[in-house]
C-alpha cells in the first residue's frame, strides 16, 4: 500500500480529525502527483499548499484557551524554539512553516513518520518523537513531551454533543491524540482547506469524508474545483446558519454570482458547525450538503435575468442596506427578507411569508420536479397578492420585494 494511503488507513478513528487529515494529505497528492512523496517533494507541497491557502491562514480565528496555550507553548519551544501564538490560525500556520524546514534539512523522514501510528492505554501517538534536535522512532516508553496534543477546536467536537447532559463524552472516551510536526501539519492544512468562516463565535468547517478514494487522479477536482470555491463562498459572504434551507440557498447564490461550476461528484459534503459552549468546543450541528440542484437552478435564473437586463429590461429590486443603496435579484432579496423574518419572528400579517416561500422553493428545486416549483410560485402569487391588495400589516421592504418578484417578466424568468 502506498505511503499516504497507508497513513490514513492506519489512523484508528472515524470523525472530524480523520477528515481533516485526509484533506491535508490531499494537497501532498495534488502537488507532488504521487502517493509516495519524498521529504523534499513533501516540503514543496506543504509550502505550496500554505501559499494557496494564504488568505485563510490570515483569517480571524479564536484565541487558544489556557490549557492549549500552555501545552503548545511547551511543545513549540521544544520543536522549533518558538512560543505559542495567540490564535489557532496562527498556530496552524506556524507548525506548517516550521515543518517545511525540518523536511528540507532531513530532520523528519516522511516514511518513518507516517508509518509510526501507536495506540496504548495513555493515548494515540502519530509519528516520530522529535526533541528539537533529532527525530526518533518511538520506543517502548514514549515521551509525550515530544508530541503536540490535538487542538481543542478539533478534538473536543468529536467528544461532545450539545445535547449531552453535562458535556460528558457521548461516543466513549477516546485516548488523547498526540502528533508529530508532519501529522500536525496535515491537520492544519485540512483545517484551512475546510474553513468556511468563523461567524458569530462559530466555526464552519466543510469536509469530504472518504476523499482518499479520489487519490490521485480526481482529487484536484474535489478540492480545487469543488471544496475551495464552496468554502470561499461561505467566507466571502460571511454566511451563518439560521436554517439549513437559507444557508444552502445563500451558498448556492454566492457560487452563482462568482460563476463557479462545482463538479457534482464533490457532493455530499459534511458541514461541521462548532461553537465554544461554556469551556468546551462542541459540534452544534453536522449537516450533509448537496448544492447541485440549487446551483443549476440559480445559475439558469441568473443567466435569464442578465440576458433580459442586457436587452433593456432590468429585473432587480432597489433596497437599502444601512446607508447604501443596493440592487438585488428578486429571489436574492426575498431570501434576505426571509432571514430577517426568522430573526424577528412573526411580524404583522405577513406570517413569515418570505421564509415559508423560500423553504417551499428549496424543497421543490431539490426534488427536481418542475410542477412543485410552479405550485410553490403560484402559492406565493396568491398570498402575495392578498397581502398587497388587502389591509394586512407587513414591512415596506417585504411589499417592495413582493412587487418586484410578482412582476410578470420576473415570474416568466422564474418559471
């Protein structure tokens, strides 16, 4: 079995850590073109990956907790003679940068590191013992000080679920996972690759479980053409999850705006929503994402509007965002109103009309049944006309968006 595949197969657990390791290793496969990279190839690969992920490495992430900070301060001084930085993002960038140097000067041998996987009563040890001067295959008695612990933002979500009574482990206690610099670098690159935002104190991480099954020939489509555009849409839009329907709609809209055509094979992706609850990072939700149907529909919708606009029929609605005036496609605007409805709750007689419609439309599009899409639009037209023509109370913004949406040229585009 090839080196990188053997390493991920021998990792003893399922879950987030494994998914991040396989994402990180995917960069080595893409950048070297082999599953058996030598030290120099691996060094170039890690450096190139970090350069490609540079914006994410500089993105805002949370500060390390006291325990992590103390632990990493100790091990980073041992490994690199460096102090622990403030944030997790800075920690990951530092580890990859310094590991590249160790690979180049021959201090770490990839084969020795990636085939050294050991589990005993004291923990799981990935890789070699490195004391800052030389690396050694671990002996019978392991020195835990020569390994880094798995960071809390990755380790704890695998231990805890929100519903747990007192934040006790729900899947059985896993032994402490410790990593050498090379294994840690793969986790770090996997984190940056799957990073889809840190919004409202919550991390959004997207992974592709089983991505190693696409090594070596299709992995670039999965990562560069698939996962990166989707996570970038989340980052650029600063998208947060109120409901699954709205989050997926806004992701697909952002992809359409950026003219991104994501390979259908990249789906389903797993979205991990991670938050600091009390003193523990917990996985609030795990969702399976498939934007393929939404993206096809929204790309077509946007293309038709642009074609009409080029012919002199503008199909946008003018709205205020703070002090700025913006022009949005009617569906884009309706999704924004739906999100506001959710935050405010019921308002007047609108009865969350925008949210109900967007939710219906989401289901209709994903069903692939054109009749269901038509039915959902006709329901909106009936309810919207009743609201606009009657005495019902509704926000001026909702009325304005409904008028634009119900304009005959727009309805024809929509259907």
